[in-house]
C-alpha cells in the first residue's frame, strides 16, 4: 500500500463521493512541469496508467476535456476529426482554469466548474485502475477508468501520439 496523507476534499472527490464511486488517494511532491511522468516516478506507478486531464477548445472556443495516458501526447488533428470538429487546440492556462475551476497541474475531469464534453483515449478503458488528478496539484486518485464513461458520458477516441 502506498503511503498517503489525508487530503482535504476537492470538488472532484466531493463529486465522486456524491456518486458513491470508490477511489484510492495518492499524494506526491508536485514539481512544476513534471507532469504525469513525475507523479508516476514518485509513486512507483506505470506511467501509462497515470493519466492527464487536458482542457482544449474547438473552433468556436467551446471547451472540451481529453483524458490521455501520461506518457503520450494528443493528436489534436485526430481528436478534431474523431470528435467531428473543425479544429481542436489546447486552451491557454488561464482559460482552462476558468472552465475547469482547477489550477493547471491539478485539473480533474470530475467536479469541473463548467460541464464539458469528455473524450478518453480508448485503450485506457482496458486498465483496471488509472491514476488521475484528484483536483489538486500533487494529488492523484486511483479509479476504474470506466467511471469516466459511466459518470461523465465520456466518448472514446484513439488520438495518442508517442512522446
């Protein structure tokens, strides 16, 4: 069992508790620009099972969420095509923060300020557990990735690029 200290609730954990979703808590020392790879290293987790939540926007500046393996990049061209959009690009950090209500580096797809469509890399659903941000920097939760589909209505895409 990994050591974890108690973390006060976030909108994400409140949302999951409300919906009676089980999760485990994993804290680590947040490093600027360390990303999922740094979290995986500190926690001794498979970097492919540590996933990142990215806020992007379409051609009309409407926000959307893409959940991707921590060791992969998103092909925005493929995401736009598979999501039936003209264009997808990452939001500026301050815009992403406004949409999600979370600090960049601590973004969770759960309990976001704005309800946004969620896309998830299809292969991720084969994992029994993925580690996703719990709504705060340095805080991951271990969760069944199928919850993304069941609870958030996430649609699957195959848009991963090797890093």
